[in-house]
C-alpha cells in the first residue's frame, strides 16, 4: 500500500537522491548549500578558516558515505548534517586536547534546532552583505587574507601592491565590517 508523501524540501529530495541513487548532481546541490553555512557555523566557535574547511570537507564526505543512514522521518537534512558537523568538530577538538567551546559542550544527542540553524544562516547572509558593501579593494584583500588564507606578504607578491597598502586596506575593511556587524555580538 503506497502512502501519500507530504511535500518535501529540495534539500530532502536531494539527500534522498544521494541516499537511494548516489546522485552526484544532488550531492553537488547539498554541498553548495551546506559547505559555506557549515564553515561559518564552525568558525563561530573559534576554529580557524583552514581547519573549518577541513572539517567541512570531512563532514560532506561523511554525508556522501553515510547517506544510507539518513531517514527523513527522524530528522531534517539540515539537522542531520549539523549533527555530523558538531560531532566531527568535537572529535577534532578532543584530538588536539583543547577545551570544548561552550556551544559544543551541550547534550550530544540534542540536534541543532531550526532557530539555531536559521540564526547561523542569517548571520552568514549579513556577513556576505557587509562584505559586498566594502570597497572592492578592501573586500579583495580581506577575502585573500581570511578566506584564501594568504599572508600579507603572499598577497603583496600576488598583487604587486606594497605591504603597507595591503595592511591598510585590510585594517580599514575590518573596521567597517566590525561597525556594520556589531549587532551580531
């Protein structure tokens, strides 16, 4: 007997396609949606950009490998992915013998609720908007330094700009971002 299925989200449909058919296009959609959000989520606990990217890569690989364990009756895709992320981040922190950030020390069986996920997504959107409002030269330097993880010297070599100019653009851009995003604290 076939039950009528309720309307499912695009993310749930993509996850089911990955689970049932190993659909690479569906996985690409999930990756494009979750990777930047997960990186922001991880970095909010004080993890550096490079390590956050490594964790995101591990998480998305786990999502691919363990897709058969996803059950839309038990959890939303986002809750399932964020739980994998949280567990992976805890593993990394424990391996380094660092104290667990307060956000990660909560009940391990608790899934991030929709309001937490929404808050992270809203903050990521606000950050993206604030970055877009920076002067292009400031935005470029900040992206190279923080998203591209280049040193100031590497940026200077890459762009041909003097080191002082690069430092100045980054400082001015960060001051503007700090001012625009002060309500997020």
